[in-house]
């Protein structure tokens, strides 16, 4: 599976390494190309997954604000529901394409 934006692959991993939650593929932290990610101060809260943090995605100087998110410390409930620890796994939106 690949995540890409502006025709550049920004994450890549075998499908069996990803976790699918609520319509989104979450990529393991080791699969992201870190040079394209800038931490932000943006956060949101999911009632069952916990506090999400965001990255801006930077490709060739073009910035996609808050296009990637992750849960540094998912709740115990979410780990029970998902049946896996998805701490720091990264998911995408804002035009980032995720495909096989």
C-alpha cells in the first residue's frame, strides 16, 4: 500500500502491516518517509481512540496542512476494539491518496 500526495510517495508498507480503522488505513511509523512530515500543534479528540496529533505534509515545498494524523497514546478501549496497538500509526486525508 502507498500513500501519496503531489505525485510523491510519502508512506509505503505491505498491506498486512497496516491497520484499518473506521474507513482509514493507518501506516506503521517506520513506513513513513519522515522528510515529508512536519509536526504541528494541531490536536483533536476521538471519544474512543483518544487524543490525535497531526503532521503537515511537505512535498517539494508545497504544504498540505494537517494532512496526516496519529494517536501517540490510544485509549485502552481502542486497543481492545482494534485488537492491536496502533500507537503512532499514521492515517491521511486532505487529498492524500492511499492505494494498493
